[in-house]
């Protein structure tokens, strides 16, 4: 049997945490042969809730689950961590990342330092809490000894939503659609790009752009459907999305650690290396393939004028978020 990996989940008493924890314990994130020890962190006022979540996790009787710690002590939570899923943060009131930055910079700065000092030096981090890209950037800045390629942010939920929109439009199984791209920032202006996506039609992989044959839809409704999907779910469920977010977290980590299938890419917020003219120093979502725990940005995709405009606008948005975040830090 493999040695257990220690998985930290911050904000574990929240909605996504409740859906995610049993998935991790079942092996949906790291593999069905990978034992795990889960460290759950939440703030002191939620300590009681966290104990309840822990009791349910124990009652799941998961053979892969080798231990659970429920704590509000950041240092205890970060000790020896191999994988960190950062759901914890100040709740969002408005659909505006800027409002959130102030409340979250302090949290991410403190948790970065705790990870830096107490986590495994090769710890892999996924930041989910909004503003996800900018929280990840702060975490990277304040955990300088963790390799920068180990710090990522979540755009996989948007990616999966985009796949579903295409599948519904073409009336095909979502499993046959691949290679959409979420560029840039997870914000209300996020940009799903289906220019390079394909559908497995049984006879081969055909271009989504050609099959749909409606650039107007791809450049309008498709984008807004993905952008507003979260709000649409809130309206229906009277709660924000939790299970789809938890699934996308598992997808992100599983593909990163265990690899993407040949010929398939996924979207991840990663530290920009200058690819596609996006300035280094931002956590920007790119199409990536993964192998043996390492991601690489898919190179050489042809970018049309419409996509370029969106990619640049999202870069500007992230530069502005970074400026605001730094103004609180210094
Ligand atoms: P909840 O508000 O249900 O849970 C957040 C939890 O974080 C709460 O239990 C809270 O007590 C805890 N928390 C607050 N400060 C903390 C701290 N300093 N240390 C540890 N825990 C702390 O939100 P939930 O619906 O679970 O969503 C979690 C985060 O994911 C939110 O920030 C949300 O905006 C973000 N999302 C990001 C997505 C993405 O694609 N990047 C999609 C899903 C989700 O909306």
C-alpha cells in the first residue's frame, strides 16, 4: 500500500468543503489506491461545525482515510501537507473581486507563511477562494520556497461548464467534447473559448466551431451562459454551487498529479511564463497538459482578434487586482 498523502482543506466547514471532503476520502481526487490523511481548517467560530463535518467523514467508513484533523490552528493544519486546497476566505457579497481583495490578502499572506514553514517543500496548492487568481498570487509571494509551478488557481469549474454548454448545444455527450479554454481570470468577465474545441463524433474529432457554425452564439450567449452559470444556480437552488465546484477541484488535482489524457488539455490558473504575450508575474488561466505532476502550457494555438481582445482585457483586470492587493500589503 502507498504511504498516505496529507491533504489540507481550508474553509472545510463551508459549502464546497462539505461536498469535497467525502470525494477526497473516496479517492476521487488522488486515485483509488492513494490513502489520505485530511487536515480540515476553519475559523474558530466554526469549530463546532467542523467537528460535525469530521463525525460524518468518520461515519463514511472510507478505507483510504487514514486520519482526520479538525482545527482552527493554521500551523497544526499546515504540518507536513502534500496537497493544499484553499477554499477558505472572506465570503463574497458582491460580484466584484476588488471588494474581496482587502479581506483576503491578510488571510492568504498568513496561510502562505504557515505553508512555507510547515508544509512539505514540494506541496501542491490549489486556490479556490475568490479572488482566486489574486489570492494564489499572494500565496506565491509569501511562500517563496514553494516552487512557483506548485501554486495554481481554479478555473476548472468554468472549463467544465463550457464543455457542458457545447454538449447541450450540439446534443452530444459531454464526455465527447474536449479542449475548450478558460483564459485569464476567474471573474464575472471570464472568457470561455471554444475555437479549438473538438467533438468525438465516432468517425474522428471534429471542430466545435465548424459543427456549431454560429460564431455569433460562440461570441455572445455561450460566453454569458458560462459567466452567469453560478448566479443561475443560486437562483434555482437558493444556495451557491457546491457539488460541481467540488468535482472540478478533484478534476484539477487529479489531472495535475496523475496526468491529462493524450490529446486533451484542461484549464488551470498558473504562474505566467510570458506565453501568449501574457506578462510574467500574474496567475493567469491557460490551456495546459499535465504529466507526472507537472503542467505545461499548450503552445502555438492560433488566437483570433476577438479572443485576443478578451485575453488582454483579462490581463488588465489581473494587473489591476494585483495593484490593489499590493497596495494593502505594503
Ligand atoms: P463558504 O462561505 O460556504 O465557505 C467558506 C469557509 O471559509 C467558511 O466556512 C469560512 O468560515 C471559512 N473561512 C473564512 N476565513 C477563513 C480563514 N481565515 N481560514 C480558514 N477558513 C476560513 O463558501 P463556499 O461556497 O464553500 O466557497 C468557498 C470559496 O470558493 C468562496 O471564496 C467562493 O467564492 C469560491 N469559489 C470559487 C470558484 C472558482 O471557480 N474559483 C467557484 C466556486 C466558488 O464560488
